[in-house]
């Protein structure tokens, strides 16, 4: 038989837009999921295997320095110039009169910011770019040699990278603490001075960007308003972790309480005396060169990078790590003893040392040797977040060689949490990702008999506020009753439940995460059968006169990770053989 042809509702996450996940059938939109998430703090794994974050260019008219949103002082901008990208979208930026010669755009963003622009020498070879506010944050660059000139002022980092044809992308990163500031582009004269009497000094510029974070990311074009890309608020997350087929990722509200989750060189992180740290050393799981390298010196010790965690209870911490000389990493909640953490093997993605009472996971991210390592623990007193390279010797203190280490990125601490959710990036403050909710009022079944198929990703986790939190359920068009899958917070399992309006009935046992997890419910007016992974689990008898018509996610506001890979509804009762074949 053709399951697709016979199904009245088919939902395979293959298309989405703001607040909507489209069903494949019906095509009139009646089966579409309505989706909400309140903020721009989520991430997902994209089809290229890279972690995708929300990125925002806060500048308006980012490639129109002649627009009124840009203030020009002692300078003019002329459009239609040959650009770095083969277009004619670059600008000739020309000095006029005496004094300084610049263009700026005022913004009120604070925190770690990166300002970038593409530039090429004209009659002048000097340029300064700046993030101002509470003092100047700037650097000068030589567009002939592709180098920084002199010492930058009050910045975290500077970059100048050739993009061909004499063009460079240049950037400055600074921690701006005041709410008044701007992105500024200066023309310098032949002696690299900012103030001079104009004598035809020109440079070429294109595509300015001001964004949160410590690196310049791919350019985002803007006009009348700032533009954000990635999994922004109310955009469903189709997650490709470990698969070429996406699944709809639904998660509860969670907070990453670790600030500067990617900036381990920041003072918020303590680096032990027996390690050295190189910031932005390697390419991270998001595809940018912003992973830090921790090297164990030739001393004997724990070789740790750490910070305090002040709350107690059951917490889950996590880190993305990659071998860089040493093939093991230690992730723990205290120092001085391996019993306070787990040793992970970064060469084959396994757990090497796991003390009793601790729960850990390791999962490959992308295809470049990165793993996400997680640790769940319960501690009665204030603890720490501890990460370190390790030699797998079985000892907490060991002797390094001074050259080898590991790469780390994306630290996360989720308090009062028994499992890790997707990564939440932070800078100077803790960040909360809003709860995700989805629902449909599809009439895809609309009959007293039918079949419902559901496939979940292998890495689902239970959670929420109790042991009977619905993942998905089928409900009638009127009256009470439903057919549902429930998560169990304590046992980290799923089970089936049927409610006929009076009595709850549970079918079969509970099921732990594995691949696959395919379920089918088949019912008519007298009985209901439940199938999982090619096996009939159980059945019940009932007197059913309800017309089941809608799929809902009723408890999403207090539920957990439900990576829904596909769901099908049939307006008829399939055979046992069909349900077995469908769930195999």
C-alpha cells in the first residue's frame, strides 16, 4: 500500500516560516502547526551540520554611507564603485576640507561588540574604524600592506583579512559599557593621521556591520531596520543534528547561567597556572574561528579552566570539545578529584571514566571532530564548572608536555535540570531561551476509526513538572478523551495512555530513548492497539463513539525535548501487518 496516498495528514518537517510548520498533506493548510517561541536566543544544527545562532546587524542602511542614517564629517560618499564581491555596490569615500574625515552611525548597543567593514585603498592607504562610547575603541590599518598600524585603543581584538582584488575585511572588537556609541570609519592621510587638510585622499568601502560577539560573522545586508538571521523568535527550529532529514525541535524554557560562554579568555573564567589559553585559535561548531585552545603546560596539576557555580541541586553542565594533541577532556563540577567529573574520549566519542552517581553523554556535532559533552550531577554545596584536557591516566593531577591540549567552545550550565538542552550563547549576562509551543486543529482523521503514526528522534528527553506530561495527543472534535504519548520526568521514558473521558488506561511498559522510536495507535469503536518499532505492544477494549479530529501538544509549556521527525494520520483503521511495517 502507499501510506502517503492513504494518509489524510502528513507532517514531515520540510518547510516552515514565522509561526508556522507546514504539513505535506493536506495542502490547504488545515494541518499546519502553529508555532511560538518568545525570543531570539535559540540555536539549531543546520543542514550543513553547523550550529546556527541568531545574528543581527544593528546598523541600518549598512551599505549606503550616503544615507541620512549615516553622519558624514569632512567626507563624501559616491556610489557605483567596483566591490569586493564583483558588484558595483562599493563606495568611494573622499576627504573634504580640514580636520577629521569620517562617517558614523549612532547606536545604543552595549557589551561585547564587533564592528567590521570591507575596505580597499584609493589615493590613501590608511583607514581607522572605531566603536566609541565611554572612551574610544579603535584601530588603524594599512590597506596597502594589509596590516594593523601601531597599537589599538581599548579593544579586545582586531582583524584584517584579504578577500582578493586589493580588498580587505577589517574589524575591531570592544566591550562597550556605555549606552552611547557608534560605528565609525575614518580616512587617514599618508602619515596615517586622522586630522589633515584634504588633498584628494580617498578609500573604497562596502558592507558595514555592527554585531554582538567577539568576531565578525558573515555580512547581513540591511536597509531601514536592523536585520536578524538564524532561528529568530517564533521561527520553528528544524534541527539536522546527526541526520540529513530535519526534525522539529521543541524545548522548554531554559537558561544558560554561564556568562561569556565562548570567551574563555575573559576574566569571568579562571585559568589555572598550569595551562595556557589561545583565544579564537580554531574553527568552532558554528563554522567561525572562535574556538579557544587550552594547552597543558609541562607542570603537574589538573590543567583546568573553571568558574564558580553558586547554586545547589541537580544541574547539567555541558561543553563542546575537540582533540588538539590530547584526546581526552575532563568535565567536572569541582576540582581536585576525578570523582567529581567524567573523562570523555574525543577521538572516538565515548566516555572513558565515569564515577558512580554521575550521568554523562557525548555526541558528535558536525563532521570535524567536535563533540558535545554533558554532565548531570547533584551537589549539596556550591560547586564549579571545570573543563580541562586530560591524558586518561586515571589521576586528577598529571604532567603535561607544554604543547598539546584541546579546543573548547560553548559552555553551558542549566540549573535544576536533569538533562542538557540545545546550546544557548551568552556574553555578559545569563540568557534564557523561551519555551516553544506548537499545535494544529487539523481534521486529518475526523472519524471514529483511524491510525496515528509518530516518530521521535533518538535523543528525546523527558522533563517538566511530573511523570505524565503529554508529548503529542489526538483529541476528539467535541467532548473529553484522548490518545497520547506521555513522558516520565524521573525515569526518562515514554509510555502510551488512553483516556475515555472516565478512566485512564496505560498500554504496555515504558520506553527509553533509542533509534528509532516509531509508534502507531490504531483504533475503532471497540478496541485500540498500540505498536512500537515493528511490534504490537498491547491493546485495550473500549466503547468509543468519539470523532478524533486534531493533534495537539498540550503540555509544551512544561515539557521537554521532543524532536518530532514525522507524523502521519490515516482516516481508517490499518491492519496489524500495516502497523508493524509502518513502525519498523
